[in-house]
C-alpha cells in the first residue's frame, strides 16, 4: 500500500506562485511515476505533469509548460509542483497520484492507482 498526502495549497493572486508537496509513505517502490492532477468545479480531472521515479523524466501538459515545474526529493520521498505565473483558470483541487507501471498516456487519471486527498488552489484577486 502506498499513501500520498498533498500540502501547500491556498489563495494566491494572479501572477503569483505556490509550491505544492506530495509526501509518499508505505510501499514507495510501487510508484513507477508520480503525477499531479487538478479538477475544477464542473470539469473533469486533468493531468498537469508527472515525474518518472527511476530516472526523473518529466512530462507536462501544454497549458502549464513553462509555468509549472515538477521535481522530487528522493531522500524525503516527496514530489513537488512549483507553480509560477498563476492564472485564475488554474483554480482547482490539486491531487497527486502514483502509477504502478508505464502506460501510454501517463497524463490520464485512469493510469494512476493511488491518490492523495487533494489540496485547494485558488487564484483570485
């Protein structure tokens, strides 16, 4: 079993920054990749980025490229999402999740097995 706990959400003004954390515990070796997802009210959950555990390869969806950076601290079993130049449309509940194996389309929520509880990010003036 793998447990994931997100933190770092909050209220930020447009153009501001936030850093989200995803702390993993339990059978962390099960995680082939850790992804960050978000879900806005009335919308489907969408993937923003993921990082591969074995080699640190990162992938981003187009809407966050150049603004968001996913990284990890292997000693702390923690994955981060640094979000810069935030926009009101980035407002959502952000979740981290773990995929157990490689699959095509690793930005799709259906590829992920373990999920955290989510943290709210609100971008508003």
